[in-house]
C-alpha cells in the first residue's frame, strides 16, 4: 500500500509554514464560530473587578444620602426645637402632630396625598438599595430579606415589647417634667382609610429609619474603618436628631433606642428584626392613640 503524503502550506516566497498538516480530501471543514455582531464587546481574557471608591467618595456618598433624607429632617427638627424653646409657652403646652390631615374636609384628596407622602418618603430606601447593589452587596448585606422569617418576627416582637413600653414611660415622664411637647400621634378624619393609612405610615417610618440610619450607615462607617462603638454613637445621635421637634425627651429616647438597635445589628447583622420592631411600636402608638385619646386620663391629648 502506498504511503499517504501530506504537504505543509507555503508562503508566497516558497517557505513552509509551521502550521499543522494540510487538510486531506474528504476531511470535514472546520466549524466556524458565529460572526461578531455590531455592538458586541471586544473579547477580553478577563475583566478585573472594579476598585472600591476611596474614602473621600465614600464619605461623599453618605453625606449625599442623608442630605436628601433624614439628615435634612434632623436640621428641620433642630430649627423647630429652637422655635419651640423660644416660644412664650412651655414645651408641655405646645403640640406637634405626627399624622395629620393633608386636605381637611376633602377625604379622597386627603387619602391621595397621604398615599403619595408614604410612597415618596421611601425614595431614600430605593437609593440605598441601588447603592448596595452597585457595590456588589445587595439588600441582604444589611439583612433585609426573608431568609429567617420566624426568628426575625420573634426578635422584632420581643424588641417592640421592651422598647415600646419603656419608650411610652419615658415620654410621659419627659412630658410631665416639661421637656417634651404634647405629641399628637394622629389627627386624621374618622373615615374608612384612617387605620390603614396609620399602618402604612408606621411601615414607612420603620423601613426608612432602619434601612438608612441603621443598616446603611453602620455598614458604610464600618467600611471607612470607624470602630463599632463610635459608629453606633453616630447612628444614635442621627436618629435622635430628627426627633428633636418633639423636644429633648424625644431626642434622648430615640437615641437610646438607636444605640440598642446598633448593638443588636452588629450582633445579628440583620435589619429586618428592627424594621418589624419599629413597625409594631409605631403601629401600637398610632392606632392606640386613635382609640384611647380623650378616653384615658394618663394620655395627653389636644
């Protein structure tokens, strides 16, 4: 049998190339890959991960988030407190309303404005979730997920019982010694949507405060190298600051609550239990006030 011979392809000047054996008659043609499409990225050997922003940009991000959310609320609350302190009446003779009518005498318009207020007030939460996703973390990085529903609910209910009862006692003490305004939890019209709107307001408060002031702020301060005790102190002071409109008692009580929540966040690394606790506290306060105000002697009312 005659040996099969193969030849190597040659260049135009007659030199053989280093390519493999030439294809033989009957060999299948090599499969061609798909043609590149317009807009396809150029092939790369591997994409390097984005470098984390420097400290200056991280601080800038924190300032920007709070400038459009609870930081601005803290400034307004401080100005309101100064106005209350310089008024002719004592603090206990002045009143602040947490959930009031936005269109008196027009229930449907009032409901629409209430729903818009709740929805738009949650915009900073959406911003925080975007920033967490952009940095490759996601909401789960601060423990906002449904991975531990039973444990989160139990922890939140226990916290609500302890913090809510203690907070009510501190408020009554502060009010009667004259360092707290008369806080009217709700002054909505007695219509069908009154209780649902109060519950939505409680949810909005809980989600906004715990996501922004607890989970986001503590994790960002941790990334900046701030020690946990100082990060907790900063978070607690910020939380107290936007309650200054209620008086000195409101600041102290909420700062203490913020410090407790901060300690527990570092232990559990989850915000969800604190959202549940805060929601239960505010729900009981808002709905309880609607039911009890004017019917019990120990609860201040307008």
